[in-house]
C-alpha cells in the first residue's frame, strides 16, 4: 500500500471521491483501459494533486477524476494508442496511463514528437521518476 500522506506532503490535494463516484468516472474516462493498481487507491486518498508550490522545482498536476472529460485526452492520433492523459507538468511533459500488461504510468514529451518514457507501475514511480523541470 502506497504511503500517500508522505508521498504528497508538499502538494495541494483535493477531497477524495467515494467508491461509487470513482467507479462512474473511471467507466467514462477509461472505458477499455486497465489501470495501474494504485490509481483507484490514489483517488480514494485525493481527487487529484497540484504542486509542489513555487518556488520549488518540479510542478505537477494530476487531474481530478471528476473534472472535465476534456482533461483526459488520448494520444491515439499521436501514435500512442490507448494512452490516457492524467496530468502534466505545466510545460512540455504529459503524464498518462498506458494500459495493457502490466498497466504503466508514462511520461510523454510533447516537444520531442510525443516520445514516451516508462515511469513505473505505481504512483510513487510516477512522482519520483518523472522529469523535473527547473530542478
């Protein structure tokens, strides 16, 4: 089990969703995708994050699950089928879920013609292995 309070201690968090709301939103935003095992656990802890606050480097925003469907875009037309964006770094990197075996958090470099890099299967991997801009 991921220690979200420690992992997210310097970030703004949002009120979590209950299981029924999580199920409904996952069905809309990830209809055919298998997700990393801790994504649901993450949404039970916080419905998205934003931080760390300035002036610290490494800003990240992970979208609230009950936010706009437009925030959860896919990269099918960019040659990365099945990927669903779950956040960004405020600049040139998007964070997405790649379904399949096993589901993986990935970073997509927009300025590098949508080059994809695996971050790992857990939220801790996403937060620790992502490219930190300004650091």
